C-alpha cells in the first residue's frame, strides 16, 4: 500500500477542557465505527499508528 492509502485525517478540538479527536475522512470514520466511538482517544490513535497509518491533524480555521 502506498502512503496515501495508509493515512487518516482527524480534527482536534477542546470540549470543556478535554481534548477530542474527530474523524474527518472515510477511513477514520471506519476506525471510529469499529471502536463504537464518535471520537478517538490518544491511546486509540497510537494503536492506529502502530498498524502503519499516518495520522494527519487538520488545522481549524480561525475567523478574524
């Protein structure tokens, strides 16, 4: 598999002072469904990385 196939895209958000990682691409959504979760923990992201996936965190746009 090439690198593009081994990548997931997520967004990091703070919710009431807690880090939340939301799936943004189809593959990330599949991983979330497998875990029966809407968001990922750091531990779950570590496991996904151990499977050989690269994790890309999207930057949130700030309106000025």
